[in-house]
C-alpha cells in the first residue's frame, strides 16, 4: 500500500524479498483478528440464514478526488 503507484510498487518489491518464515500483511487487519474471523466464518457457514440486505452508513464528508491527466485506471485508484 502506498500513497502513489511508485510507493505501492516499492512495497511489493520489499514483500517479495522477505524470508519464507516471514509474512507481509497490509489492509484492514481487523478482518484477520481471531474474533472477527470466527464471526465471518459463522456467517459464511449460514449461521444467520440467508442475508437479504446489507446497509452501510458513513458519516463523513465526501473526499475530493485529484485529477491526474494520463494516469491509468490503477493509478487513479491510488489517488
């Protein structure tokens, strides 16, 4: 993960150089926390039955996206 494509590529290079006994993890680590993973496993196993609807509410101002002429779609995702 990085603030631009150059940083993201650098992070990938670093991740490729780690030893087999090491791991590199980026993202929302709470997803892999044991209690959250156990809940996700139960939900995916059908413990709640069929999910009919999911709602998300975010209470923050929308983020203004910067425009980078000539940037690829992947580069825009990092902006």
